[in-house]
């Protein structure tokens, strides 16, 4: 069995890549499963994979490294229930040090496994990060981003469809100069040929020579995670004239705009509508996703919101509440807040950490 670990910053497109890879492998008769991961409890991505009939489990209330035993239990559960040939394990986007805290422990305690690590990066954000002073995040958040790139044996420069040839060439040259030993893959994760190429690179990967564990300052790492507000909320949008779908899309658009106007850097902003329609926005505001979704007439819509924003949790909560009030007033609908979790991640404390090159 193979476990493909995916790391990379919030909004880098890991979920889309896994979804496409699973569809391709399943079409070839290969049994797959997915383990999603987050500091929170109610995950848009887990609901999305479930709606696509892809077997999955989730590790919540902490990243893989700090919740390693739960990851291990989920691997056993999938082996017993699904017997997958391939498991994709998507780490939370603010997590790093995966080689020392997840890859090497997996290989130590499950020596029959093959384990790969891919780091994903949104080409547009990476283009900014490669420029002096180009980041939109706090320097401690940048530290996490750069450490993720540093430890990835395979760096997937993702979302190339949202970039032009000049930008692609500049990013490719910049990454090769900074990380000359890495294998680079330029990818549009909605392109089957591109995902096939990534899967082939994973198939060719060998654990015969293990990568080096990171040299990392956990105080800076912890400070970077603490800069981000984690906000998970379930809403019920009720319309007396069967326009709850339209009301939902307007709420999403207004929330996105309110965050933009306040200048809060976005890690990711994800929505799951009625358990099956997914909308995502990132630091660079992927425009037009709302318009690609057409919702049927309905008197009620259930909406799950996952927001990872560089601000205080209480500030984000107040902002969302103000948008709810605005939409209720302008659309003559009712928006009920059925669950809420808003917090900042705690200090990262890995269950295991294997610093040496071998196990």
C-alpha cells in the first residue's frame, strides 16, 4: 500500500488534485481512499469527498503531526473497510515538518508502506513570495510557507491555468534556483494529463534514500499558526420565495468582498452547499467560482463555511455576523447560525519527531 502525503499552504489546490487523481485511479480499477486533516472539526473537504463517493476519513482537532495516533487509527480503519491500494493524506495547510513527524514515523512503524511527500504551491502566490517583500502574510506565516517548500521532495507548482507563460517561466526559474535538488511539476489539477504526470512521478518515487528532516524553529512556526483565525460555521438559509440558493451565493459574494475590503489575508475560504456544491477562494480571490454553480430553486439551503484568515477569531466572527445581517435585510431571508467554532491553533507539539536521515 502507498500513502501519498500532501503538504502545501492553504488554498494551494491539494483537494482538487486529490479529487482528480482519485477519479483517474478509480477509473483504472485501483482502490483509493482519502484522509483529510484540519485543526477544526467540520470540514468542507471531507463533505466534498463524501459527496463524490470517495472513501475517506478525517483527522480533526490538530494536524497529522500532533495527532499522529488518530492518523494511524484512520489508516487501519480504511485498510479494514476499503482495502485501498492508495491513500491520499492531505495535511492542514498551515502545517510543516511533515517528513520528520509523519513520513518517517509511518515508515518506522509500518515498514511495508511506501510513503511520498508532495508540496503544493499556488503559482500566483508563489510568484509573489519569490519577490523581495512580495508576501501578503505576516513574516511568521511566510516562514511556514517557505519551510513547506523546503521539505517537499516533489514541488507541484499548481494552478498554472490561472497564470500566463511569462509568470510560469519566472516561477519555474526562481524555484529551480532556490531549490535546485527538487523535482518540479507544473500543473493544472483540472487537467487529466497533468494529474497523470504527477501520479507517474509518485509511482516512480522510492523510499530507498530518505529525505532530510527540516531544521525548524518551532517558536516561529507556532507564532505563524497563531496569526491565523480558524472559523467554521454551519448556516441554514431560509427563503419564503424559494430563492435560498440565490441568497446563499449572494452571502458568499458579500463575505468575500467584506474580507477583501478589510485587507485580511486569506489562507482559504471554503463553502459547501447542501453537502455537495463546493466553492473555494484563496489569498488571491479566485474570481468567478460563484458563477460556475447553478443552484436549484429551494426554500432552504444548508451552508458550511471554513475560513482560515489572518486576523483575530472574534474579528472574523463579527464580520460574518454583519454580512449575515446585511443579506437578511437586503434579500428578505432568514439565516440561522446552527453551529460555530472560532479559534487560533495552539502550539505545535508532534507525537513523534525523527530528525535523523534514516530510521
